């Protein structure tokens, strides 16, 4: 499937959404099988393991860690869609943030995945049937499927494969156009301008601090080519800036009023899809309001230009396994 030539970073604003949901905790009521397996590779996947031995070191899965994938979705305009009933125009997941909530240590770990990460994704035929997998940019996994739930399913599959089979407990996916709604619901998010952005807003001089209002939030998180060197890496830095400040405001609101989180989520309902209700999300956000939210991490890797002329990010071998072992497992 041909990818659009330029990367629309509108989803960056969705990072704000990711941040607001960073406090979400999913309760896992079902007991998993207590399997023990010793091996030198992780090809079978973390999801099937409680204990694993690698290089002579034994790791045990932490007893109370919940994972949540938050994605910002850039949907094609109606004129760009293949057909009205197409199974391949669900939009791209331009922003992907995996959150691991450690209830024991009361910490929230964050792993942001580059949208251009080369990954194994499911491919659907014109009648919606699965016809195999192909190595493509991770963001494209979301484009397949007839419904938002299907789009989410194929995105989850791709990320789980990328993380060597680790099971993801829940998801929250939202359209990038929600950024203005979110920003205003939080009373405006304050950010620092690290690059000269006066071509977008005269007040956005380098080094200044501004409170974003309305459409300004979308502009701040979407702009790429006209800012700095025009790289996605720089844009991701702005995502993190918006995210840090948005979560601070969300925590303040929830601390004062539990219903605040639910009100914000309800306002975003029509632009989002999740396997959890707004009420459930809000309740879990409240429970995690005092958890330590650690800095966003990024897997090591390198950027290249593919044969088709599009950017590709190749994750360093073993980077995914290392992150999962560090945050979801502990040494025995």
C-alpha cells in the first residue's frame, strides 16, 4: 500500500491525550498460568512466560504491572480514501506510546515508538481477509480493518510482535483533531518554545514560554518541516514537552475533583476508541495520581531512506527485549 509522501504529525497533539491517560491503571482479575521456561531466545514471546532465563540470568515477571497502548490516529480525508467500504483506509497511527504501570513500585514507565519503525504488520485483501504479513512502517498497521476496533486490533498485534510477543492489556486510540478539545479542557497547556516558531505564531520566539489556546495546541504539536531542521525527532521532543505539562494539569484537576478526568474523557469520546469506558479510565487515573511518572524512553536504532524514498527506522536488535526485561521483569 502506498504511503503518503509527507508525515502528518497531527498525532503529536495526541501525546497530550497519552499523557492525560498516563495515569490509567487496568485491573487484571484473571490469574495467569504459572509457567516456568528456560531458554536463550524470546521467540515464543513474553506473554506466555512468567519466568525466563537469558544468558544465565533468570528474570521473573513482575506481579502487578499493567500495559496500555495509546495511539494518535491520523485519518485520511474522505477524498483520500480508497473506497467507502475499504478495509485499508483506517488511518495511520502517527503517535504510539506504550505505558507500563508498576503498582508495586508505584511507577509509570513510558516507551514511545517511532511511527516509521519497520515492523511486521498484518495485510488485508480487498475483501477484508487476512492475506499474511509484511514488513512496513509500524504506523500503517492501523490502516487495515473495517472498524476502529479492527484498526486497533491490528495495531496491537504489530506492537506485540515488535516487543517479542509481550501482551498488551488495553488500548486508547484517538484522532489527532482532539488536541484542541483536550488542551482547552485542561485550561490551556503551558509549553516552552525551543525553536524559532515565529513563522507559525509571532509570539512563539525561541526560549519563550506560552500557554496554548485552541488551535494553537494542534499547530504546536503538528508542525515539522517548517520548524528547526524539520525532523520527526524534533517534533517528538515537542510531544514530550506538551505531554509533561498536560499530565501535570490533569493530575491537578483530578486531585481536586475525581469527576474531572471523566469529564475530559467524555468530551473526547466521539474521537476515540478504547476497550475501557470513560468512567473506568477516570477511576484508574485517580488511583495512579500519586505514582511517579518517569521520563519517556525511546528504543535505540537508526534512520534510513527506503527504496521507495520514505523514512525507515530500524530498531536496534535486542532493544525491545531489553526494555521489557527492565520494566516488566525483575532479576531473581
